[in-house]
């Protein structure tokens, strides 16, 4: 894949994208204490090389168009909030391995390509419900992710520091370099990935129920080898990265215009999304996203109205271009079957082909008796099941899932295959923000979702309305 050459003279479109949002209200931005220091850091980032290239973003847009048409499935996952300390070879290796394992299972079961996007190389900032945190009579700014301030509850740590934006760029570079090396250097070889899944089936308490599917993959690989199929292409994997485009000063500084096409891209990631708290139609985030040519996504929570969704469609995908826009639904297990049908029907009536994706994590967060934020695996699974059921009933395509996960054996979500109990949450509760599925729970979810795709009939055989 060629690396696009960015045109230093083609400034008009990039400057418009990088600056027009400043006239709009910008939610969830840090209160930087030193404006001059912020300008100095962002000026340096404006001169830095892009983290991703236009051709890569365009390729992902084509892949997302296939998802929108029902010809592919999306798998996106990674940390709730990346940390600088967690940007290690082992940490990146574990998340990538988990996603590759999940993708192998889904590809076989759905008989469709799986578009793989890591929630990586940029997920260093988080929106917060409150600007301040109170502990034992002390009030300090809330932790907004390592891109802004530190997790330690001290005045020095919680002070927003613009230099962290440069560290975010450097950590993202490190992550991308390793991901690119691993996905092209043999780590992603399908035979090896399947061997890992075989290990899961053999070692997990629930693995035996997935043995039949694992046997099918065995036979498929053996058949290809027997037929003399050249499997060398299976030794690499197409892999993209994405994060919430929350910190607009950072995203603006990495906005570039591509010389050959004149198109403008956010070069911090292949795909960016707008969060539930920042999708105001008149806000700065929607304005910025409307001016970049990356594939983009928007999170939709349980209070989302059809009018809001249609407004987002008109602002962000006015040309109704498949692959441009993804709606990531985070309704909660109790609301998904009520909320989703109307939204899908309204969008379909507009003639738009968007990607519909389930985020089964954020709508199912609870607080355990110990005070830990957690999520029940059964609730996560039920939201995914409800998501698939609604699309089955409407004859539309359940495009995939977006989950918070890690390759480590953490104890943050309860339940799942090798069940984590509520009283065990403190054993390895390591997240910097929200609870993540561990390696075993992630694979358990992938095998269960694989069954759902396997059980679906042909699209043209399904009813077109729930009513």
C-alpha cells in the first residue's frame, strides 16, 4: 500500500476542518491552564508525520461499505482507556492476539470477511460525567485519561498538562509500529491463531461446547492444504485502529490534506467516533467530523431519538455514501429491543446504508457491593443477542460489535466462561476507567456471537418489519 504524500500547500480544506469547529460549543474539553503551552505543543504536532495514511483510511472506508451492505462483519475492541504505562509489547501483543482469535471464529461462522479495528493507538482520553472528583474533603479535576492528566489523586497529577498530547502521539506511534510488524510478520498466521483457539477450547471450563466449531475450522484448513491452496496470504492480517475523537486540539493538529485527491483526513487513526456525550448536532465535534473524509462512527445511547439520528445522518453523511458512517448502539440489554427497531427503520427509509454495530458494554455498567464498577457477562451477551434479533426481524444486517477488552486475565467483568465472581473483582482490577472483558470472556463472547451468525437465515428470507 502506498503512503500518501501530504501537500504542504493544500491548506484550505485542512485549515477549514482544523478551525471551523472552534466557533461551536466544544463539550468535554480539558481546562488547559496554560494556553501558550497548548499552542506550542499543537504547533509541534502540526509538523509531525501522520500516524495513518489516506490510502489506509480509504481502504477501511471500502471495507466498512461492505459491512453496510451485509457483505462483512466488524470487530472492534481494546481498552476502555489506554495508558502510557500500558503501552508495552506484552499489552499490545495480548489485545491483538485476542482480536485475531475472535475474528477467526467469526469469519468461519458468518462465512463473511471480518473487518478488524483495534481500539488502540489513540484511546488515551475519556469523557467524564463530572468535571471534578471529591475524596475525603479534597476536590480535584477528574481524571480524563493519560492524554490529559494522571490517575493519581494529587493536585500535581490531576493538573491538565498539554505535554501529554505529545506523549499520546509518541505512544500511538509505538503501538502502530508494533501492530504493523505483528500483522505482517507471521504473528497473524491463521494456522497459529486457530491453534490458540484450540488451546482455549481445551482449557476453558466452557470450551467443550465450542469443540464442534473448532473441528470445522480444522477440517477447512486441512481441505485447503489438501487442495494445494497457497496459504501464505493467510500469514498476514488487515488491521486498522480507531479511537474516540474527543480532544479536538489534538485531532485538529493532525489534520492533513492529501495531495493527489485534495481530500482531508484526521491522521491520528483510520476511524474516529463521536461519543454519546459529544454528538450535539450544533456542537464542535459534529462540525469537525463533518469535514474529514475518514470513515466515522457515532455512539447512540438509550435516550437517542429518531430525529437526532436523522440529523446526524444529514450532517455527517449527506451523500448517503456506504462506509462513511457507522452507528454504534449502546442502549443496554433492557432497552435494545425497544430502541433499535425505530432507528433502523427511520434510517432505511432515508435510503442510507450505514453500518449498525453493537456496543454491549456501556449500557450495562453497574456498581458491585465492593464499590467496583463492573458489567455482567450475561447482560453483555443479552444486548448482543437483542441487537441480532432486531436486525433479523427487520431483514437488515447486524454489522458487528464494539467491545472493551484486554488480552490479560483481569477480574473486571463478572460471569462468563471461567466465571469471575463479584467477590473476586479486587484480585486484578486494573482498568484506568471502565471494566473490560478479559481474554477468556472475550473469546467466549466471540464463540457465542458466532453461533448467532451461524443460526441466521438468508437476508432475503427475513421479514422486513417487526410490526
